[in-house]
C-alpha cells in the first residue's frame, strides 16, 4: 500500500506546474542580466554582486530545511 501511495504522490508532483512561471521569469531575468553585462562592461560587477547575494540567500534557505 505504501508503494502505491508513493507512486501516486510522485505522479502528482510530476503534473504540478504551479512554479513553472516563476522559473521562466527567473531565467529571463538572468538572460537579460548576462546580456546587459556583455553590452555594458561597467555593469558586470554590479550584476555579479547581485547574483552573489542571491546565491548566498538561497544557500542559507536551503540549509534551513
């Protein structure tokens, strides 16, 4: 019975697409930031700082769970 319950939960997670939009927007923001860094070299250090801060916040959040 536990195997069947586990399989049903995996299928529900597979079909869940609620976070898809957020991931797409994050990828688009990343692409825009990379393009801005390539076009304007002066902005590259600021973009690097922002991504470093985001990375550190995400690693702290991941370690708490």
